[in-house]
C-alpha cells in the first residue's frame, strides 16, 4: 500500500535516488565496448546472438523488411502515427533558432552560427516490447534540426524481427538506416563505427542499465542526450480532483518498472485517502500489476500539505520528470514551477498525452536533473560556433590591452601573436 505522509518528508530520499553501485555492470560494459572496437560487426553479431536472437545473420534492416512492416501495419494505426508526427513536428519546429551577426563601429563583426550535427544515432528499446513513440520523439527533432543521417539501432526479437510499429515509425520519420542490435554493443557501434554501422556524432534514446552505462562510457568520443533513470511522476492536486483519475495517472508510471516512482502532493486529506483506496482497487486490474504493486509499495508516496503553494515548493525540491497540476486554474501556478521535465496543466492533460501525441518531447530529465537539464529538443542536434572579424585598424587600437592581459597570465606567445602584426609600424 502507498505510504501517506501528513507531517512532511525528506525530499532528498523521496524518489529512491540513492547513489547505487553498478561496478559489476560497468566492467562488463567496458569489455563489450572494447570488443566491438576491436572486432567490429563480428563482435556486435556475437552479442546480439547471445542476448537477442541466436540465428541472427545480418545487422542491417533491409528495405524489403520495412516495406513488409508497412504493408502489415493496421491503416488506422498508421494514421495515428502520422497525426502524432504532425503534432511533434509542430511543437519542435518552434525550437529552431537563427544565428546572429553584430556589426560594431569600425567594421568589427561578431556573431554566432548554428550547424546541425552530421550524423545522429537513436537507440530504441525493442525485443519483446515496441516503442514507436521513442522513434518519433528522437528522430523528429533530429530531422528538424537538419541532421543529414539518422542511424537507428534496436534489438531484434528471438526470431530476428523488428516490430512492425517501430519500422513503420522509422520509415515515416525518414530514418536513414536501421540496425538490429541493442545493448552496450549497439552504443559502442554507434560511437566508434563498424564495417556496417556508421560512427555518429550524437547518441540519444533510452535503454536499460547496460545502455545507460555504455552511453556514459563513450561520452567524450560522442555526445549523448542524458543518462536516464527510472520513470517518475509527481501529481499536485486539490480537493476538486477526481481520485480515480489521479490513481490512474500514478499507475501510468508505476507500471513502467519496479524502480519507477509515483507521488501525489495534495492539500486535501480526504483526497489523499481516497486515492490510496483507489490505487488498491486499480492495481489488480493491470496486466503489469506485479510491477505496479512493487513500485507503489516501495517508491509510491502521498504527501499532505497545508496549501497548493507548499505542494509546489515540495515539487520544486524534487524536480520530477513528469509533473501534473490537477487543479481548476492550473495556469495560475505555472510561473511558480521552477524544476520539472514536462508540466501537464489541468485535469484533462494526463501524462500519457505527452508520451505519445501532444507534441512536446517525452525524453525527459530524471533523478532530479530537471534542476539543471531539459527535455530532448532540436537544440540537442545543433552545434553553436561563434565568429569574429577585426579590421587591422581596430586590432591596432586594442593590441596593447590584449598583450597586457596575456602577459599577466604568463602567456607571452599569446601577446606576441598580437604584437608581431605591428612590429616596424611607422605609424605608431
């Protein structure tokens, strides 16, 4: 049963965010990465056969396989994919930025330019599961940013197949190549390249602990989006909220995995207990009830506060991945929210709306990292370069100041780089 707190709680421990040791996994991941770096496709295939499909004979998904998946996909779901894609594109196109160019007196030019990364790799969990939404949320912002090559990796099932929904979504989003591989070996292949899998500049997408640790280890060779932890939801609700709805929203994240955290913060004692009762009624009805049960019993919490303002204060301390504001006038509180991955306003904006359809990205900061990081966006696939231009006369005006700066830092060659341009200048 979910725990109810009526006298406050230590927010540092609320979402099972204790530092955990993954030493045993880190060694395995390091070995896999080294093996892929050494043996390329052969190593990737060996690991894929070991973990996914014993008879896998090729990594590349063929066009015939993509065509077959699209032909088998139910037309009504393909239309849903298209509409979701349109919504996600509509939102992310507004994230595009232009560079700038500033011209100062004397012909000085300063500016900044934006350039998309050339190749991006997206990791999509697969095997027994199918996450076409992950394809959409990762490939669409990359495409809008102007990435030329989008390379997707996803593990095959035991028969060497990729779910039709995933292949159809990838085709719809213009993914360049798809490879049947997952786990640390897929991340290593994207980072360093193999005979068939191109090395990329950035790797994005969620995965299990081996994927997360592999992304961490290859960071520096390539860029990554984030190290994602267990899913989280925090719901702020007042006495007007429907306990049936709130319980369902909490369970939408609790069913993700046993480490997922679902929290309700409310100023209504009555709502708190009604939601607790409703959770007990709904959990047995879920196909993934064992996972949801463990999550709610170990990481689920209901916190009763004296006001919605205090609830928001607690939420800002927790910095949840998903934050629902289930009150009658949600926009009244929007400016008070400082730390959250994605904010769902009102009683009819449940978290799954953002997971699949509305448009904002569902790849979000977890583990309190919303205090300093942001959802996946077009910005993740763009580099910024500054540029500057000084005419000779303008550099001459400031040369001694720059040389003074450099010499005070003990960098005489820096100073000389400036001053040498004016040696023997008769106009001094």
